């Protein structure tokens, strides 16, 4: 389960819940917590065991690898938060189960797996709930994404979105009106979309569509992604660039991995110095063999704390100007071979950089 969703659910419970209500955290062994009382429950194939005996229940957080969710959950009319994150074995969620949870405010199935097509029905059921306000969702098909693209209500509720193995998506075009409604999006994860080549923002202004050029992105960036803090792009072998990130001025973490075609993160030629990534704290670049730079000019990165670079053989310079004063930078992590091949336009402050650089000979997980 994503830590933000977990913390949010518990915080809302503490703020809004009553002492008599309960939280169930369902792991390899279920644990029902009520004040000082902890009851140990045995796991079975369905999720969860004997819930109807412990009503009213406000929050259900599941970490298990069960294949299906028990239909008995329909009896939990007081359930406000249902979190099914990282349930990679999940296949079945009974039809109309979610729509029967009339008190549901938060639903998350982020970074989870269900049988193809199930998420389309789930989106329909979530849309039918009057009180739903927070959604974390994994989407596997174009049909599901089109459903999200056509629902203003769902767009306003999405906080965590993962596009997973959408093999039929070649180009992802997002309208500016769509992005404005996605005002609560905190985290975006694009994973194993092997045919995806580009992501574009369809800029609209004064009744006309504007070209998706870097200057137009810069001009419009304050209008979008006010909440977006984390972006993960992984195993998208044909993706060419991530220029749309210019429209994410509050981004704090960027992780790009196993994207063999990316040469620059911000593309459209070499322009002037840009004030972008001003709040970025963490950046990971992993197995990007063609990557030569983030942008045509060095960037300031005034908030950057940690840089991790691995298997980026074409990246011959640091992401920022070597003379840039950055009191926040704590660590540069990468291979010795990469560090030794870096090219410097000006002599760097070697003492500072050597102090924060962490040499790594072989790195499996960064």
C-alpha cells in the first residue's frame, strides 16, 4: 500500500472516526484493532474472514495476496476506506460489491492486479457512489482510460494513478481541461507500456488549440498538476521524452527506468535556461542507454537532495551546472565508471562533489 494513502486513511479515521469504530489491517494474519483489544484472525482464501461479526467497521486495509474479495463485504454499510494496494494475486472483486458500500469515501487499488476488464466495471461502480472523494487506481486497458477521460467526477477524485501494461497505447494525449480536473493527482506511475512513444498535453486557450511546444508548455504550466509530487516511468522502451513534465511545477520525485529510447527528458530543441524542476528533491535514472541530458542547458535544481544514476552510458555531464550553489544536495549515487567519464565545462568544486558522491561497483536496486 502506498504510504500516502495509508497515512491519509489513518489520519482521516483519527479526525472523523468514533472510538467505537474499528480498523482492520489484513496481512498474512488479520489483525483487528479496537482500542487496546487485538483479536488474531486466521486467513482464508477469501478476504476477509468473518468481517460481518465485527461491524461497524470504518477502515479496511489489505496487504494479503488473496485471489478474491469476499462478497460479505457488501454488509459493511459503514465502511469509509477500502485499500487494496499491491494485491498482485487479486483476480475477482464481486460485481456490485463496491457500489453497495454506500459510505465509501476512499477506495484504492493502486499497483494491484485484477483480471482484464474488471477495472472498467470498478470505475462505473465508483462513479455511482455519492460520497467518494479519493481514488487510487491501476488501469490496464485503453477502454478503462477512456472511461476515466470521460468522467469529470472520477477525474476530480483520482489521487494515485498507474497505467500498467497498456500495450495498445501508442500516444497519450491529455487535454488541458482533463488536467485541470485532475487537481488531486499526487502520484503517476506508467509501467510497461511498451508501445507508448509520446505523452502530449493538448493545450486549449481562448477557444483554440495551441501547439504542444515547449514555450506553450511553459506559459501554461501554472494551470496544471498543482498536487503532483511523484512520477515513475518504468519499462517504456519506445518512449522518446517527458517534455510534458514542464507542466508539473511542484514535482518532488522523478524515477525513470528501463526506457531505452529516451535521449533527453525535456526535448524540443535547445532553448534558453528554464526555471523547471524547482522543487524536485529526488531523481533516479536507471538503464537509459541513450540518455545524454535532462535538457539542452544545465538546470539549477535548487531543491535537489539525491541523484541516482545507473547504466546511463551516454550521460556524460551532471544534470546541473557544476558551479551551481546547492546547499540541499546530499548524495550523488552511481557507478565509478560513470563518474570517471563525466565531462566538465568548468572545473567543479571537487571537494564538495567527492564528499557527496557514493561509488557503486554493482547495483541491483537503486
